C-alpha cells in the first residue's frame, strides 16, 4: 500500500525536512516547477503522449485513497486541507465504485 511505502521512505531519509520531495539546494523543498520538469521527463521516457501535471497527481492520490476506503478526514489530513469540502473536490469515486455504492444505498 502507498501509505506503507511512503512511511518507509520518510523513515529511511537522513534529514529532518517534512517535504516528501527534497533537493540539495536551499530551501530543500522541491518547487512545483522542478516537479513539472521531472514529471515531464518521466512521462516522455514512458512514452505517455499526454501532458501530466503535479496537480493531477494530487487528484489521483486522493481518489486512490477514497477508492480504497480511506475516510474523508484521513484524506483531508494527508492532503493538508483545512476543510473536508476541499478534500471532497479532490477525491472522486471511480465509476465502478460509484455504481456499486449507488446500487447499495438506493
């Protein structure tokens, strides 16, 4: 699971920075521009013929959490949102789960 890998990664680092992605240069927190550049290089190498942005990864992360049963409060905390309404915008159920829940509750 993603949360286990993330925890292992953060525990394995020898620094005290809270950012997930860090750089050698000050302020050590990777910028959005740096993330865009890295994502573009990776998607080109993977021959993905679509623009991928860091923001899309946040949506995917939240959706993945929700589809795997994470409560909205957990998603809110992991995403760093002050309000759960913001997390609900990010996290959208997949079509399969939406249909499943609709059939279960209606």
